[in-house]
C-alpha cells in the first residue's frame, strides 16, 4: 500500500518577541567567553544554525555575533599572545619595553568585544537593529547573496 507523499513543511516563523530574545542571546553569547574562553562564537553559531530558516533577523544578528567574536575575541586573544611574546623576547635587549604600550592596547581587544557584544544584546532586546562596525555590512551582504 502506497502512502501519499507529504511535503515537508517549513518551520514556523518566530514571533517578534522570540526574535528579539534570540538575537539578544546571540550577541550576549560573548559573555560565555568569560567563563570558557572560547565558546561564545560556538553559541552564536548554534543559534544561527537552529533559527536561520525561521527568522532573517535572528540569522543576521547571530551570524554577525559569530563573525565579530571570531575576529575580536579569538583573533584578539591570539594577537595578544603573540604581541606579549614578542615584547618579552625584545625586553632582553630593552627594545621590548617600548612595545609594552602597544601590547597593552592589543590586550584590550577582547574587552572591547565584550562591551560591544553587550551593547548589541541590549539594542536587539529592544527590537532595534544593531550592526557591528565593518562586520555588519559584510554579513548582511553574505546572507543576501
């Protein structure tokens, strides 16, 4: 006996309240980095993968948070480690002492990412659009392509 073909239905769209909540959580996933050091981008990516078909708003904000955290938190952490290593090596010949202010500035990158992510979370929880500098336009163009 042949069963009739039932086409898969598309997932139900999110309510505006749920969209704001998930977009906010994607941006606030940067706080997971404080505890784990690296799981913030993973959380933002999971939110993207789960809700990308149900909400363009959530897809945009979660992908934006993912890319931003990769660049500023993970990339900033790696760059900070390299900078301090170079500063330490060059300190043996006194040149490294001049590198300390630069190393301190680079060390602030993850802190900037944390603050910026919280700002994004607050704005999206209010239903406002939020765009990370440089990252937002690139993500929007990628998702629309």
